């Protein structure tokens, strides 16, 4: 076994750990995003708290937009590591 083959096979477990971490982070960010997006609904037109839209509702929309960015970053990072692991496994099987 050459040094390059040894390096590739050692990367697999580390990538699995990274995928597990980023998967957990993306789940947490997704739940936080859904909770913040759901909290906007009572402040929309026709609902009970619409009178407080300017005081609270606008800030909840901004929070939802920020959490969308966080969720997309976490999910994208997880997918990137997953693709890298898949390519590493393909190259190990050759």
C-alpha cells in the first residue's frame, strides 16, 4: 500500500465525523428556521396580532431570513463533505 492509498483510506472516518456534525447542525438550523418562520404567521394580515406587525413581525421576518442563510450554509457544507466521502470511496474501490 502506497502513502497515497493510506492517506485516502484514513480520510473516510474523519469525513464521516464531519458529516455527522454538519448534519446535526443543519437539523438544528432547519428547526430554528421553521420555528421562526412559523412565528411570523400570527402577525400577518387578518390575524390577531397584526396590529404589532411593525413592532415585532418585521424583526421576525429578518430573523427568518438570517436563519435561512445559516441553514443553507450548514446543509451545503454537509452535502459537500458527503460528496467528498462518496468520491473517496469510489477512488478506494478502483
